[in-house]
């Protein structure tokens, strides 16, 4: 389970949420028109070090709907990469650069008390290649 004093990140909160429609953990089911994906994430702020500052993902290694924040005091922290990819797919965008602050906040271990917004930030580069009609 969770270590004592570990704050839940966005992916933890998402996994515990009950949705009306089932969610899928398979990238190809969630994004059927994407052939290739390249995502580069650079995070800066608390809890970030040379091991987790820069991460690169493809459609097989993407951690899920959220890129988690590394700030140990942050609750519900991270970036919603799934929604960003969904918008790109909808508009058939092939490249996008995003700068965003963490969506979380610093708070008590169970998230009941909010102290301040998390100040960690993300720089994200997304490149997508789409399947051709011939590939279907």
C-alpha cells in the first residue's frame, strides 16, 4: 500500500475514482488512430533530481493518463497527459509543446488540509504520427 506520509498523486486519485463508463489501460484502445507517440517531459521543482528530471515515453511506456509530480509534499499532483494527447488526436495535431504548473497542492498526507499550490512545473513535447486509412 502507501508508505506513511506519502501523498497521493494524480494517477493514484484517478485509479481510485469510479467512472460511469469503463476506462481502458491499453493505449491502442484509448487512441486507435495514433501509430507512433513520442513524449518528452522535463519537470522542475521540489523532489526533482537528475534521475527523474527528464523522462521520455512512447505509446508502450507511457505511465498512464497522468505524469506524476515528484514533490513529496504534493497531493493529487501531476500533469494530465492523456487529455493533452486526446485533444491533439481530435485536432489531428502532430506536434505540441506545453508548459504547465502541477495541478496538485501541498497538503496533509491524506489531502484533507490544503496548504499551498504545488509550484513544480512541467515542460512537455509531444510528437504524434497517425495511422493512414491503409493501416486500419
